[in-house]
């Protein structure tokens, strides 16, 4: 199966294998890679998968897209990535909340957020890609993070052969827990550096290095090439398709649904990656009636779905669900490509670059309306859902998950639709312990570790081991630099990793 750009690159070099797409990250014309055709999964296959383990389900879905990788290799990647010691409690277990709603817990991995679902396996896909494409240089992964991606990428790529990784984060733009998670990262091929500035400064600095030919030349002299771990990379997206099939399999196995019965899916959304992976599953044959696109106070996607206008010229809010504080949802480009084709997509993206705004035509809007509804939830609403979910169901959710639950509640209240609904839970509540404590008890300790203990006492749940152990881990990375020095720092580090 070959991959092409959402913006329509037409030369032979624009039709490349899955391995090449994962290695390259972004298409030559600035677009995102998509498979030329979508593979299908029949209901018989889904029923058969419902008797399999998560790694077997994931390998079956990955194999449909990555037919250039040997099938037994994909299965061994999945067995290693989603093993019980990496995901204690299971990779994507369902927690039944009530007769309509089940929560899919995607945060049992090593960094306690759903990004582990992709970033535990993506390094294996990249290593495989280096071999399959005969690449002898080292991949040097450069990441700008507002918190969760950086740690999940470090944890995934630590000590992977022929790869080095460098993560930049804004010095005052991540939580103390997130900072500690990154600063204590182990591994001989990892480096972490804070920058004086905000996330946009970090992101801009990284993009500048990626598109600087002299930086690429300097890196080549060290025997390396740049690669990315962001959700624009196909290798990040394809592992996420698998858990939508897995959720359906679990509902079948539990007798919650009959084969072929439709479900609804609610996804707390930032970059539109996770929800788009769900939509791909639907296009491949998974019976999904409606996707609920859940946003926090940064409700640019809610407005887009309601009006057909995407306009990033608006205020940016810092919320208690920081991984969704995003004004450019990169993966929306892939949905536009599927709905309208590459020509219109290229035009919309050009308008977004030049004016920060685009408006889709009526036919495209109608087509998107058929699958998606947008809802948002402000800060008080988020705290209220955390509090009420615990009061009603004795179940603790993090602020991102609360936004997803709110969308499901709003949709059900508005429509009366009692179709079985899966809500993605994207982070452990302990990752955002002080805000969850404040929502549940009205106040929160100053110290983040005290907040972990309080949350555990109040809810009778256990602190995840990877967070509890941070208190005693040695800090390895304390450097803080100016954004202007990122290029020099990156090249210096590339010589050592
Ligand atoms: C990254 C992230 C999201 C948003 O996922 P997208 O794929 O960017 O839409 C939601 N919740 C948490 C906890 C995250 O880390």
C-alpha cells in the first residue's frame, strides 16, 4: 500500500511505502501522508478479533496499513509495546459507567497519558522503517512539547538503536509533574532542554531547525537525519485506529451490543489526531453512528463544526486540560482530504497559513455534519463533571476525560440518543492531581506529591507507580536556554547521542 500527500503531490517520489512515510514524517509539499486507499475490515473479522488479545487486535489493524512490514514482526512489536509490564491493567480496557456510556481507559502506559498507545510502538515502527528502507544514518528526533508528548516520546525512544531524541519544553509552560517526568528521563540517547519562552516559541524553534537546510547538512556530517514524533506522522496515527476496533470487540464480548450494531464515540480533542483515528476506523467498516468532538474553552473545533469557518484569530486560554489548549488542529487536514480531495485541502491550508482562517463549502460541511458533532466545556463545567462523575459513579476522571464526558452528556440530553457510547479517557487523573483534588474537595495542596496522596485518600484509588517513583528519581536535565540558541544546542547534542 502506498502513501500520498493530502495536498496532492503527483511525482513518483510522492507515492511512497508505509515505512518511507513513517521515516519521512511530512510530505515534500508540506501535506500529511495518507494511504492511497483505505483497507476494509469485515464484521466477520471484527467478531474473530473479539476473541483475541489487545496486541493481536492491534497487529491485525496495523497489518492492513503497513503491508511492507512482515506480519510476524508487527505482532512482535505489538506484544512488546502493549505487554502487561508496560500497560499494567491492560492497554485499552473499557469501564462501564452506565447503560449508555463506557469509558475507554487509554492511560495505563508508562507516562499515564494516551500518547503511550502510539509512542510505545512508534519507535519499533521507525526502527523497522530504517531497516526496510536500507537507511544507515541515525534518526535524530526533535520534539517541542507542551507536556505529554515530550515525556511519552522520551519513554518510547529511550535506548532505541540508531535513534537519538531531543525534547524542548517551555520553562514555565508545563506542570511540575510533567517537568519532573522529563528531567528525570533515563537512557543514553535522550536529551531534554527547557527554553525561556512559551510553547509557540519552542514549536517555532523546532520548525525552523527542521526547515533549515544548513542544519540538515550539519546533521548529515554527524551521520544523522531529522525525524519527527508529532501526530502529523502516520506512525503516530495508525496505532490509534486499533483501539476503536478493540472497544467494539470488547462491547461485543461483553454482550453490550450485537454484531453490526452502531456505537457513538466521544473524544476529547486537541490536534484532531485521536478522533481522526476513530473516523478512519469507521471508514474501514467499524459501525460508528456519530463522533462527538469534545473541546475545552479553546473551542475552535466546536465553532468550525457549527459554522464551517475555521478561524484561529482568537484568544488563547490556558486551561486545566492543557493538552487540548491548541488553536491549530493539524490532523483536521486529513479529514478535509478524505471529504474534499487534495485540491481544496491545499487551498484551505494555504488560506490558513496566510490569513489564519478558511471556510469550507456547503457540500463539504454537510458531509462532515453527517459524522461529527462538536461540543465544548468550560473550566467550571469541567470541574463539575469531575465532581459529579465521582459522586454518581465513584469513578475518578482527569480534566481531559471530563471534557469528553461532558460532550456525551450534552449530546444525549439534546437528542435522547441511547446508542452505546464510548468516551475516550486520555489521561490518568493522577497526572493532573491538583486540579482533580480542587474539583473534588474545593482545595488542593501546594505540593504536587501531596496532591497525589490526597487524591488517593479521597478516592480510595492507587497512585500509578511511574508518578509515585518520581519523588526519588535523580534529575538529569536542568538546562534552560534562549530560543535563539536552539539550533546550536541541537547540533551540539546530535554529536553526542
Ligand atoms: C494529546 C492529548 C489530547 C488530545 O489528543 P489529540 O490527538 O491532539 O486530539 C487529549 N488528552 C490528553 C491527555 C492528551 O495528552
